């Protein structure tokens, strides 16, 4: 009910933004091109590019991940991130079309002008418009706020009442009714609710007699009020759940990760092949020759180093890397540390520039890894690390990657302290929960930057 209302506000906001962006586009065309061309410019070309930009905006709204969708008190905090996505979608789509069609009639200065103006428009509307729409609904729509009554044990009512503070524009809390006031006759609650003239009753089924909960729901069907039953485990332990219908059962499940969607998996696999195939064909042979020359000078032996790692769902696979350690060393499972005497001369450079990781694009083609994902660890390290971070296992929900969000943010190299692992594992968990093709693309770009400017932990 409330989520449907918020979804409707979101749809209204997106519709308003698309219309507003179209007006901004037309104003920029008139202001810039009318000035330079004196009113004689290729209108048809700009109309087509405008349609491309508006279509891209609508696709962005449909594909926007859940954590960037609006919520009570949330839009101002995420306004910048959402506005940047919309800017990249609309202006980026036009630039790509201009490049692929080699259209020389479109002014490049126009892209810059439109980008600056429309970003300001997006930011203001994202930060303010949703709240304004809610205020208009509260002020002028008679049945906008739901008249709400909280029923249950006094302690529970007091603790849960504050949870609705962020929803003051949607809920009108008419009162809190403690069951202790009617300990001898719990069903007196039914009469109080029936006489309360309310739209919504919030109650805890865990703390109330089962028969009373069932009668409250049946009375709601008869009198026309709805019942909410908050999940205690969500409030007490900070865990979110979704309600899913599986066969004849309603099941509470953790929120679905984006890569559980089959279409998203197909799109990610296409992205993986599209990135790794050119690397394997064009880049890998050159590096093979270079690394072989370094091996011949400083440490003769196999070109590649293969080691068993843990992949998706705990499956094992053999990761392929260029060898950077001497063939004979004391312990292969020991993490490489700064100044490690197992690294041969020249190996440090290969590791610092991440050249030793390039053969892993073969693992991507074989389907064991992705271009982007949590870095794969050895099984021994897996056992050790999962004792340090309570959500470490979330990284197993997706394929490991050649690079990842943690590595792109500079968390590379040896794990010296628990905090190092917690930083990486938190970023891995965030990636699993918020995956998107745009995120993968940005991580690849950030990785290239970190290769050119390696962090201090790269050795």
C-alpha cells in the first residue's frame, strides 16, 4: 500500500523529469543554435537526438537499482548519484549516436551546455520534487494520510512507534492502544479498533493471541481497515527480508541480489566475453613474450602459475597467473608481503602494474571468473577470513573477478589486520547487493587508473 504510493510518486517524478528535460533541451537548442545559426539550423537532426536523450532517460529510470529509488527522507541523500546517472544516460546516449553515425551537424558545444543545465535541473528535482509532491498530497488530498492505530503490548508499542517518524507525510498516528489495559478481556481491542474509524492497524502477531490476530484481520476485511504486522527480526537485528510466494507457501527471504536474475547474468556474461576476448587475442600474447623474457633473465621456469581458488557457491577452480615467484619457495599459500624474497627481480614490477593478473582473462572465457567481482581466495584463506567478517560468505553468491570494487578503491595486496579484510569484504558485499552494468564499467575504468597510479599496497 505505502510502497505502491511511493512507486506512484516515483513514476510521477520520472514523468515530470522527462518532460522537463525535453523542455530544457528545446531551450538549449533555441538559446545556443538560434544565436549561432540565426534561426536556420538542422531542426530534424536535433529532434532525433532529443528523442534519443529522452528514451535513454526512460530506460535509466526502469533499470535504476533499488538503493537509488526514492524512499522517506532518502532522496536528498541520493540526489547527486541519481542526477549523475541521468546525466550520463541522456548526454552519453547522444554522444554515442553522434560518434557511430558520424553526424557533423550537431554542435559539440551544445552537448556541454545541455549537460550543465540539465544536471542542475535533475539535481533540484531529485532533491526537492518528491518531498513537494508528498506535501501537496498531504495538504490537498483528503484521504492521502492513513489514519493509523498501533495495538499491542505497551513496551512493544513504545518501541515501534518511533519507527514511523520518517513516514509522517503518509501516516496519521491516531493513537497507541496497550493490551495491558485489557488483560482480562483481550478481545476488547476489537471493539476499540472498530470504533476508532481508522484505515490501518499495526500489531505484533508474535506478542498477541493467535485467535485475536485472526479476528482482527477478519474484522478489518468487514469494516475496511488494513493490518500491518512488522517483522521483529528485521527491527531487532537490522536484517531485511522480502515476502515471496513459493508454491502454496509465503516465505520470508533475504532481498534478491541483481545477479539472481537470469537476464542480468546473461548481460554480465556478454560483458565478460566482450571485454576478455580482445584482451586474450591482442594483449595476452604480447605480455606472454615480455614475461618470458623476464623469466629467462631472472628466474627460469614455467610461464604461468596455477593455483586452486574458491569460486561461486564455494566451487573450486584453478586460477591462471603469470609466475612472479621463484619456482622453489618455502610456502606457496603464504601471502606475499613487502620485500618478500620469494619474488624474483622484475616480478615486483609485474605485480605492481597488475600484469601478472592478465592471464585470468582466460578464466573469464572458461566461465570460472568474471571481469568484475570479488577477488578469489585460496581455501585456507577462505576459512580464516570468514571468521573475521560475519558477512564474508556473501561474496560467494557471484563469480570472482579479475578486478573488483575493493581493488578499484585501492584495497589490494596483503591482509595484515582484520580491518583490512573488513573493508574489502564490505565493498564486496555492497557490489553483490547493488550490481549493475554501469557499476562494472566504472570499476573497470577505476582499475585502469589504479594500474597507472598503483596504491602503496601494490607489491
